[in-house]
C-alpha cells in the first residue's frame, strides 16, 4: 500500500457506452479502513464507477489498488487481490442453496485455507443468523432481504479487503435496511474497507467516513459524511429537505 494509507485511487476516470458518457473525469481516494459513499440520482455514474473498478467495463483514466495499476488485470484476478463487488440486484444463484452460494466464493482459496474458510462461515452466520437457519434452502426462495444478506455474506467469504456495494438497501423494508447498514458497520470495524453506492443518502452518509456526490457523471460535492449531511444542497436534493 502507499505510504499515505491510500488503498484505492481513482484518477480522471471516464466510462462511455457508445456515445453516452456515463462517467466524466472522476477522481477520488479511499484509505484503508474507511467507508466511502457515492451518492447521486439514477444515471449519475455511480454504478459505472464500481464496474470500472472491478474490471467489468472498459474505462479511460487510472485506477490503482495498493499502488498497483489495475487496467490490464482481469476481473477474476482482482477478486483474488481483494476487490469484491456486490452488484445491484444481488446476483445470487437461485438454484443453489445458501451454503453452496457461500462456498462458490471460496473457489480461488481452497488449498491451504480450510481453517480460514471455516472461520469465515462462522463469521457470516454470526452477522446473518437468518442465513444459518436457511443453510440448505435454495437462494431463489429467500426473501429480498435474505438474498441481500447472502450477497454480502458471499462477498465476505471471498476474503476481500475492499467491498464495492451497489445499492444494498434497494427494495428492502426500513427494518431490513437498518439491519444491513448495521452489518456494514460491523464488517468495517473488523477491518474491511467499503465503497458504498446507495440511493438512501441519509443512511449512507450516517455511516460514511467520507462521501462524494455525483451529478451527470462528475463529482459535484465531497466531504465527510457529516459535512455532506449538513450541506443545504445535499439536504434539498437527496435528504428530503
């Protein structure tokens, strides 16, 4: 890692889909142990930023992790390096059980990691007791909230150092949103860095060390979570007044 503690650095990032420029010259840094959130309206470029970092879409600019540029590294190698993406829509395997979904995330680490993997199973089931109760249940039969828990749990099983979370609260009842955000803070306390894309700006800024507001693909505002919560422009646009 860089001497200044920067885990992930994004410099002048641009992402285009044909003639549509989704991200325009975005730059930010994430330090080890932070929760950093990207907030903004639909189409602001938040998800495209995550997809670029995790190697899913081509981009212009520079993304580096622990000081190493990522452009030529395939997406599966990025996971092995510790960058884990929980996509919008969860992406679980509905025809596999909870345990099988979790086990899939360990495929790159089986040899010599049995004890560590067993500890991670235990940790996931401590964070999400409902998943333990449904270990043998098919993922497709879980509720939306349980599927989101499974998606986050699966990311933890991969041994990631930084979680890229895309809209974890989408479609969930308020009580489940609070539960998911509580777990995110617990994960962060355990030493995992989090980059969070979230429509629920109020919840995101409450837990974030720092945040960035994206508008039409560019960073319009930045600051600590508390600073952004107190910003009149953010209040009016994203916090309901």
